[in-house]
């Protein structure tokens, strides 16, 4: 299955570019550039103004190196007029995408709460957390079985056993499960996982993204630690162009000079991604802040600015957590937050 809307509207999907030439450029040099651009398979529309010549590049200019053209001594500026992403572009899919998984809907006015521990640590732990977040109204259960740790000596998850324990928790609570896949070699273990998460560190693992594009499951794609929104959307494009249109974007904080919090939560990404793309956008205030007490206010702000869901780390005993204990909410803290999120959503809905 390909990206149906994109193959259908293929002509409309093509990217155009505008090249403004410097004033007084010799005709011969102008023609050399136009010739070269034509050889790239583009149609060139030349508009001669009083001071500048403007070249309109019509066709698929996504493969043309804008920086290279911009560096030519006869070129004043270069501007792309459509985004190089197509499958995930709002321009070609005006309606919000609603991702459905196990009876839960995300996007297009459907708000999903994803909650659970950073990592699955034991049967007792995951069942306790799953039961508590379910009682607080969570829609999906998260838990890492494969953990991307900064240090190779830290706990890296229970691997296959972690996935089995998540499945056990799903069988008991009915909550669909979300877990991070780090490599294509892990794919067979994720066959019975409902939503596959691509972590911040893997956002640009293009081989992984391409393989996930062949699956019939939603992919939760986290923004990389130092990636722009355009790069995030290009990564979504990898998955979608390979055939899987069910992508959920996740803002989880980016690296800035601020060293007080673990990352800096870029909440403006939420309305901006909604503007650029029809994909659902959720927010992870846990990794964004790294600090337990900052999670609730940032979660409420995310709900207020239009996020389609939240992913929050919850642990039954954060002091003993094997990973990310400092940012985990206790079950009762999560319960209080879930109630406030519902109140904020209702208030914003009425505005
Ligand atoms: C996680 O959600 O468990 C995680 C590792 O997050 P991130 O990839 O955003 O750091
Ligand atoms: Mn974590």
C-alpha cells in the first residue's frame, strides 16, 4: 500500500523553487544557469524585472541543491515554495489524521493519554503501574523494553521479557501497549506490540524508518534532541512514503543552552506542526523537563495549546526506578494530573 493521497495528487505534490538573480547579470551567464536547471528536468519560467531576473523552477525541485544554487555569484536568493514533505503535508491532506489503535483514537479532536514507566522492570512493577494508570483513565500503556541509555553500563531494559510483561499488562487491563524499537533486528519481537515508538535518538535512523513504513501499525515518532520541525517531518515522510500513513509526532523537548531542565519543551512546535501537517501531535513533558514537579504544569500547557495527547512516565516507586526516577509521577500524582488535563481540555474546547 503506498501513500494513496500522494500518489493520487502526485503532480500537485511537486516542489517548486524561486531563484532571484543579482542585478546586472550577463545574459550568457543567465542562460548557462537556465540550461543547467533545464537539464535537471525542470521547466523554467523567466521573469525579467527592472532590477532583478526571477527564475521560477517548476516541477520536482526537491532534488535540487538550493544551497549550491544560492552559492553561485550570480544568484541573490533562493526560496522553496512548497515543502519537500508531501505525504505528511497539511496542504495535501486538509483533514486531521485520526490514528486508531485498539479502540483508541488519537488526533482530529481525540485526545489520548499514554502513561507508564520509563522501563519495564518486573511483573509486579508493570502490573501495578498499568492498573493504576488504567484506573486514572489512561488510554495506552507505555514501557521501554529496550532502553537507549547514555551509558553502556546502565540498565538497558528487560528486552524480550519486557515485551512479554507489557503483553501481560495489556491482557489484564485492556490497554494497548507502546514500546520503543531501536533496531530493525528487534522487529520480530514487536509483532504483537500495538504502537512502535521511535525514540529521539533514532529519529534519523532512516533504515529503521523505512522498515517501519512497511508495517501496518501506528508509529510514535519522537523529535530528535537537536532536530528542527522540518527534519522531524522529513523523518515522518520516510515512514509514510514507504507505505505506513499512521504516524504520531511527539514533541519531547530539545537541547538548548538552558541547563536547568533536562531539555527545553518547545511547545510552539504543537500549533506549528498542526499548521504544517495533518498528523496528530502529542507531548512528552517527562523527558522534556526531567523533573517530577515540572511535569504537571507542562502537561497542562500542552493540553491547552492543542496537543492531541500526552505521554507521561509513571512509576509505583520512583525512588527505586531503574531509569528516569526523577521525572516519574507517582500513581496518585498522575491521577490528580489526569483530572486537571480533562478540565483544561474542557475549558479550551469552550473557548
Ligand atoms: C522514552 O520515551 O522512553 C525515551 C527514551 O524518550 P526519548 O527518546 O524522548 O528520550
Ligand atoms: Mn524515560
